[in-house]
């Protein structure tokens, strides 16, 4: 998958034309710059990575901004991902997807799964390091602001490629400048929307229409960072409403009592048909029998 991501970068970058915010083009925005050219990029001083290059006339460098947390409690952290990226680079070199004369520079930023840090990282990565593409962020709350501003960075915008983006907002239309997450590319198949569709199909199969949703707000932090449980609930709620499914959310953060007693209080004998458990350590729920009410 990572190799495919790099192939997308190599093949698609020269033809991206966003122009959501017209501005002057800096020379460093080109992957290949004519040696000795100065000032702003001219028509004869730029080439895409697919062209035949005379290394005596061109200097080529693809700069990839990687915005990921350094904390290894996140599955997609920079210490875990960096070796994979290097293997992907070896693969595309072996497959000659980009010319050997084009250098690749990985520029890592630690966003700590924080929205403000992720935004500043994107600004530094494009303003100071003049990156050509952004990989990450891996946490949904950090991804949102970076994906929003990507269309306004440079004259043509900058692609933001991530394996995350699980919340349903990131799966909305992204084909026009007016779209909130224009230039965002999700490479993963899994999303909270797909999980919601699976749950809806399950409910339809058993002809159930009432649900109690037990969740921990920050549960599964290792998947998408802060508030993963809350974001999952938000997506489920969105699609449950569309299907006229009655749901009762119950945050386990607000209680430290026995979950069995919480079920008796919240569910009772006939309130719900189905229980959804999105709490990482709810061992009590594993012993609860679910009956069609």
C-alpha cells in the first residue's frame, strides 16, 4: 500500500492543478529546477519527474512531509512507519517508477496527535521546507485541519495522503475546491462509515431497530488518536438516523460502576434489541446475553 502511495505521488504530482487560491509560484515548488535558474519558476525551468533528465542541467528532489506522532502507542507512529517508507522507496527505485536522478527527502514532523501542532507542521513543511506532498496525519482530529488548508497551500494546492480519515466527513465528495477536504486522498479501505453499514445490515437481517451503544470516548486511542470512540459514535449516529434506527449512547467514561448494573439501568428488559460495545476493556459485557426484545 505504501509503495502504491509513493507511485501516486510520483505520477500524479506534475498534473495537479488546484488553483483554489491564486498566488505566485516559488521556484522550490518544482520537483526539478534548471541549474542556475533564479527567481520565480518559468515555463522552461520546470519538468515533471517522468521526463528524460540531463543531470547536468537539472536538480531534482521530491520532498515528502510526513506528519505523524512519535508516540509508538499510536499504530501509525513515525518510528513504526519510517522503515516501511524506506522499503517502499527501495521498491519504486527497483521498479523505476521515478528516475534515479530524482532524490527523495523525507521530512518528519511530530504532531503528537494534536490539531494545532499538525496545522503548524503543515505550514512549516510547506513554507520552510517547500514540500511537494503531505503524508498523514494519522489521527482524525489532526487530519481535519491539515486536509482543510491543503487546497490553499501553493497556487495548485498540495495533496494530503493518509491511511487514516475514518470519520464519515472524510468520505464526502472531494472533487472541487469548494469541497471541505479537496486534495485529500484516503488510501485505506476501512472507515467508520463502512463499520456503520455493516451494523445496519446486521440490524436489518434480524429486523432490529433499537440499539444501546456503550462506548469509551477515548477508547482505541491507538487507532485514530484522541476521541476515537466518540468519533466512531458520531458516524454510527449519523447513519442510524438516516435509517430511522433508535439508538441510546452511553459513555462508560461517566461511570466506574459494574457494566452489568449499567445495562440493567440503561437497557432494562425491553428497551433495546441490540447492544454495541465499543469499549476496549469492558469484560463484564462479554457475559451479557442479548435477546431480541
